C-alpha cells in the first residue's frame, strides 16, 4: 500500500513494562500464531494504541493452558504489554474446560489493545506462555515466540461530523462479546473484522431532535447524516430486491459507502429508506447524504459508522480514524445505564482527540459541517 500516511515516521521511544528474566524460548509442536491484520496506530481519547487480534490454533495432541501473551520489541526484547487470557481470549467453536484452555484442533482469538507511547514503526513480536496438559498432571511450561509485525503509521486525516447537534451517545463495545469487534467474518475465504472501530450513534438522554435536522423523531429517526469528508460515493444500497435470496450483507440495511482521499472507505449503515444518491457522485464534507433510520438487522434507530480498507461491508478490514469535529460532553458509566435511560455523567467539554471513548456523549455543531 503506497498511501500518503505511510510516509509518516515518528521517533518517540516505546515505554517498557518492568523487566523480568527473559523467557526460555524453545520450539514446541504445535501452536500456530497469526496476525491476519497489521494495525495502524490508533488514537483513542488522546491515547495512542495498537488495536488488533492475535489468532492461535492448537495443532498438538494435547490441550494447552494459555498463561499469558506478551508483546515485546523485537530488537531488544523489552516487554511493552502483557495480556491476561481470562479477559482477552475468545475460543472459536465449541469450548470446554477452563476459559484459558485450548483443545487440540481449536482456534482462539486474542483481542489486544496495547498502549503505544511512540509512533516509530518498530518491529514487535509475541511471546505466548502455556502449559501442555498431561493425564498425570505434570508438565513444564513452554514459551514460544511468533506473530511478528511492524505497526503501520497512524492515519492523520481529521474527519468531519457524521451527524448534527445531539447529544449523541457513541456506543462502542470493544470488550463485549456482542460488540462489533467480536464479530469476525470470513465471507470470501479470509477472516476480517470490519467493525473493529465501529460506533453506533444513538440519542443520549436530553437529546434535542431540532438540533439534528428537520422533522426528527425523539428516537433520532430522520436526523441528518453527513459526509465526513470530500469523497466519492462508491456504493448505495437501498435494501434487498423483492424475492431476493437472503444474504448476510442484508443486515447492513440501507447503506452508503464513501471512498476517502487516502483510499479508506466510510460506511453508513441502517439508514432510512429512500436514498436519492447514486454511486459515482462526489459529495462535500458536511453535505447531507441520508437520514438516520432502522433498516436492516437492528433493535432501534441509529447510525452505524465505521472506516475500512475496502468497499464491501463484511469483506473489508476495519481501520482507525480521527474526528476533527465534535465535543465530548460526558459519558455513560456503562451500557446498562444507557439501555435503562439513565442520565449520563457530565464532564468538562473537550474536543474529540482521535476516536471518542466507548459510550461517550458527544455534541456536534447543529449548523457547521
């Protein structure tokens, strides 16, 4: 990929976790480590992070009890993060035994979010420690190294507001099993997580419909949906044709996809029916391109928004992005408070720095793009 952002090189050093004796790395038959996705540096509420997944497959004849996953600088072995399998490991398919056990033939995904205090593209590697399970209960721990990668530089473009007014709740559930990040898709033979950094924009307590468009309902239906940048429309989906065979992509509902100047694609899903735009048209930042709706597989009206590396909704890799519009006014303590309609916790207003934190409450300018 030869996009402009790849030329960005930054030089701050990585912060290391306190040192410990080096692991005794040795071969073991057989735990496969793979990164299907090489992460760019993501800016989330003023903090740089690497948000990605480490896939592991147990090719041995024994169950492996995963003890830890470390991320280290390949050049000097400094450990910058340690992952607890109890909170980051998700097994694929039928799972038995303790949550950190990987049975023969089983696959697991480790959902990692690693703080990044610098941005130079230093090579990183994973050390994964596990204990092969034996019938007599005796076994020595093993540490292997693999899954090496070099992070990609951050995307620097600042996006405009996807909506007007508010307040809007930026519902994002990266650590919850039913959140966007926990849904890998392999629709054309390769696994992707399109919603890695997706946000469902929903009205927060105190929502002012008049600030978001004309004739907007209290549940947000009909609110103006805006182009986040000057871009080309590459796809407009109005819904399945009458009598068409059901398709997994039907869950997006009415959808518009924009191609941004840096080659990324902006997805707007679950829009209200009646889209008047067509592929090939160009739109300007702040232009109204649709209305908030409840089409597709949803439980309530909202705007699903994410950025990906391709134009297809499930066969593209979700990428981080940065907003250059909107203010954080507060946050819901957790998703249960939002679902219950409870008030959100107000904070001193501040601009969004990168992506907003999960369940933040955002105010956009009612008039300006």
